[in-house]
C-alpha cells in the first residue's frame, strides 16, 4: 500500500464569547450547533466565567514561569 499526502491537524482549543446566549436553553442549542461542525471533538458550553487570562498568566508568572496568551 502506498499512501501519500497525508496531513494530520494538530488539536486546538478555541474559546468563544457568545453574548447573545442569555436563556437556560441557549447552552444546549450552542453545544448542538458546535458538535455539528466537522472536526469538532469536544464541546463545553457554560455561562460561568471561572477565571480570566490575566489571572492565569499571573499565576504562572508568580511560579517563576511567565506566560502569554496564544491567539
């Protein structure tokens, strides 16, 4: 068997801000829509913002490992 031109994509995490998501049913609707996209393997939809990028980079800096947010 001869296989050529195979490209493997790296897994990537993407966070989305969805300001119109305001009702209790919205997370289920958004989750279903995202799971319908080819290539999406995991979806986590939540109203709760548990932390900020600033808090995370401050924590790594305080531990002696300065970091930045990758876009």
